[in-house]
C-alpha cells in the first residue's frame, strides 16, 4: 500500500509499539516522534496514550508537543487520537481534579458512574454503533465489536461531532470527528480485523 | 453490551509452549510460541495471556524477546507475566509490546511494586494472578512462586487485597484443577466474583467447552484455556461457537475481511 508515513506522538505514555505494529502489518510506514520540531513534517499524526489525563496533558505542554499539534491541526493534518489520545482532544477532563484539554472538541471527559453494577474500567469487547458515515468507517458494519479499556468516557456537547457510540450503562461517544481530527476511544490496534480496517482506512485517506 | 471474553493462555518454559498439569511442565506443545499465537490470533480469540513459568531467572531476557516477536502479529490485547519483580522489567515487557502485566508472587513479596506499577500505567494494566491450592482438608490457600509456597488466606480475601494494591483484573487459576480436565474451581471463582468488582478471568481445568459456560455462570467476565486449545484445529472458534449457542454474549468475528 502506498501511503504517507504516519507520525506516532511519543510523550512518554502508552504502548506505542502496538500502534506501530498494526501500521506495519498493513504495509504502512510510521515513525515515533517526540520532538515538536520534527512533528511539523507530518500530515498524518496519531496521538496514542494510556494513562492519566493530567500527567499526559502536562507532558504535551511541557514538551511543546501541544503547540506543535495545534499548528499541525490548523494546517490540515489528519490527526487521530486513540483512547487517552481522544480524551486529550476534548475541552476538559474530570480525571483526578479538573484539567483542560487541547479543546478541539466541545466535549467533556467524565468518569463512568460507580454503583451501576458495572465494572470500571470498562474493559473488553463492546459494540460500536455508527452515527454517520466517515472515510475511516468505509466498508465496515455498524455494531462490530472493538476492544475498550478506560475508566473515563467522552461526552460530546456537539451531537454532530459524534461518529459512533457505545453502550456501557449509558451511551457514550466512542468515536468523534470534526474536520481533519478524529478520536477513537477503543484500541483499533487491538481490535483485530475491525480495528485494522479502521487503521487501513486512515492510512489510505488522502491529505 | 460488553461481551464475555475468551482468552488463550500460552505457558512458556525456556521459550517453548508447554503443557501444564498441576504446574508441572514436562511436555512441549509448540517449539515456537509465535506459531501458536498466530493460530489463536486467526481463530477468534479475544485476548492472549502469555506466562513465563521457567524457574530460571535468566529466562527473562528470552521471554521479553518472544513478547517482542509475538506482539508484531498480535492484534488482540496481550498480557504477559512471570518474573516481574521490578519496574525495569515491567517496563521492558510493555515496551516489547505487552498491553498488560500479569503479577503473582510480587503481590506478596513486594506489594508496593504492584501499587507503583498501577499508579504509573493504570490499573487496567495490572492483572493479579492468583494460584489456589487446596490443603489436605480441602481448604483453599494461595500458592506463590509457581506453587512453591503457600499463604494461608482465602482466595476472596487475597483477591480483595490485590484490588486494593491496584489490580484491575484477577486471573484465577487452581493448581489442583490445572490439567486435571474437570473444569474450573467454581466454588472459589464464585466467591471471588462476589468479593471484587474488577473482572475475573477463570482459568485452570477446561476440558469440555461446557466448562467455559460454568465459568461464565460463576460470574467470570472472561474464561481462559491453555492446554485444551492446542490439541485441535480451530479450537478457539469452536469454543466461541459453543459459548454463543449456550446463550453467552461473545464477540462474533469474521464479518469483515481485510485484504493485506
């Protein structure tokens, strides 16, 4: 497959390798990028992440990567946030205090309510219901299962930004999109064929 | 709705996949763990757990290398464990491509390590593995260090302690049931599922697929199989089909075809 090299943002958190493995498996190319300066060369950028929101957002600011990401977004780069990466794109998070996010989506990151009889974190395979078509969902069926691991979920204040939703005690936003920016709450790199197809669609998008 | 998970466990000794019978590992099933993993990856399994049961501490390096080789082909979550006694090795396994750390003996020997790892990587990353062994009177105890010593505490109390330390999941195994083909230790699993809110993975003793349904009915969020998955082609797919036909909500696979 002919596709552009994808920059995977390294800000000290998360399993970057599995995202890299998935891209490589699909015949794409990726590089791990930790410096804001280097990031400016890429039009496809994946913001992965596992861990705590507060620590992640301060890492992004301290390293200058937040500013570089804002700049790339403004220049039309296709940015894909995965898991915590999606949450970082929201306006705020209530994870261990209140934190401001990158504010690309009018959306808030909230904790799953305890005492609903459901385990937190929400961990395992759950259905992804598409709200509307999108190039990254091309050829895929709504309702397919994807692998989730998270204790906080995204609540979008802009219903049209919601690309897909998932039911876990409540219906939450599991994919979000506005312009050239997308966020995915589940781990496409760990969601077998379904997830790999999403990544392939992303790799094939033209910039 | 969240699906019940079907997990394949690979037991590794010196880099080879071995059969486990009451924690003795004499028969080699696969000489190459990557081949075993590739089959499972194709056959509808929802997650892979890979455990290094070698008694030789020097096996750690080779194990990390295997994780690295395996993870390139693994597009379901991969949990790895064995000899995790420090942050450096934990980090090495994660950097090699593991998504979760399976921790057993350190729960007793270095509980603070477990908490530090949970703080650093999140509880979802920490799977507390507990091996139950019944004493002469049939009372369950917790066995550590590949079954070589026991702690006199009930499985449910141990599970609660693990969750307090930061475990996001419990991998339950029974030394008496391991390789004994009589199904899971349902009694212990039920008590643990009642005691903790985190997902419990039932493991140890599956011979017939109906054992999987028993594990789910006992309250488990996931059912794991090691030996039995290696003996027949498409075994994980057959197990999935059995679960689905028994009314268990499982992930269906195969609607999507990715050409690569």
